[in-house]
C-alpha cells in the first residue's frame, strides 16, 4: 500500500493538497499521513504559551476528520511536527512514498517558493498542487528534455495515467545549446543531428511505455524551444504534469533544475517532481 504524506497549514493550499490526495485514493490504494508543522517564534512562547501549538493541533484534527468523511475507506493518521517547515517536511518525505503539498499565489502573481525548496531535497516524489485547485479529467503529461533516459520519471507518469484511467502524453522538448548554435553557422548539419538525437530519445521512451503499459492510451509531442515555456503550454488543462529532478550537488544541498523551478513558479496544473 502506498503511503502518501499530505502537508497542511490551515490555508487553502492545505485544502488543495487534501483534495488531490482524496481524489487519488479513488483509484489507487493508499494510506494518508497528514502532517502540520508548528514553527514557534520566541515571542509566541512568552505571549501565548502553547496556544499556537493548540491551534495547529486543531487544524490537524480537522483535516483528519475531513479526510475520514470524504474517503471513509482510507486509513488516515495525523502528526504534528515542531521545527523549521522545510526540514520537517523533508524528514517526513523519508517516511513516505509520495509527499503532497499545496501552494498559493503571492501578490506578485507567482507561486510560493517553499514547495520548490522542499521538492529540491525531498526523499520521494513531490506533488505540488496549486490553490485554488481546478480539477481536471484530462490526461497526464510527462515532460522530458534530455537524450538520457529517465525511467523513474516516465514510470511514475505512466502509472499515474493508468491508475487514473487517463491518457499519457510524452512531451520531449529540445533546443540547441548556445555554444553549439554558434558552430551551426559553420556546420549547418549540427542542427539536424541534434534533432535526430532527440527524436531517437523520444522513440526509445515511447517504446519503453508501450512495453510496460500496453493498454495505455499514449500520445507524443516533439517540440523545439525553451522547455519551461513549451511544457507550460502543453500542460494547460492537464490533470498532472510530471518532471524529473536532476540533482546537482552543492554544499549540503541540491538544486532543482531550472525547468522544474520555472514551472513551479508559474504552474497551471498540479506538478509531480520525481527524483531520478
């Protein structure tokens, strides 16, 4: 049975995450672990004692009750964590098969950055759900931009599509790096060779999906251009966009790829970030 951890904070973002997890329970056997993170400030301990912690505990118990009422056959548990939200949710991801977190738009029109920081270091796939959430019955889209195969990302997307009874679209984005583009003026064949290389990668991915999920309705998109822009256009109306996380080591951390980062800031549908 899949263990899904849902992060809540008492806002519409948390409600969007709960709704997504409940919908998932209708087609996938899961248990839901709801978690809220209480991050006390020094002033709170002086002025309010444990009142704020009690408020978080109430929000958590209300969320558990809501899931029990809307998904009566699903096992639900609640955990109140204390500490810095990012660290606590990354720790929670090590105990889950999937972490679901909501996010709302800022006044500047972009989505909050906490889910980006969590998705960059989580130990399991992370689904970020925009709030307000607009439910969709359209298919699942998996976005690829590398000639290297990404089986974990593709398998996650194919399983999501099959379990939910939806079609899967594999979108392969490609572009010529700037340094190579300069050389293209002297060697025009570079462009066609790059295109052929990416086309073969897409064909291999499609063959992988057909072999593993023979009954799945499968579509493809092969487009040249900036991956974040192309995938944002293709994902409009999708039920889920799946992208990979390319770990790039820094001092004590990893970086989320620029494409995933940009998509999460301007997301048009729920996005799953899958570690490769």
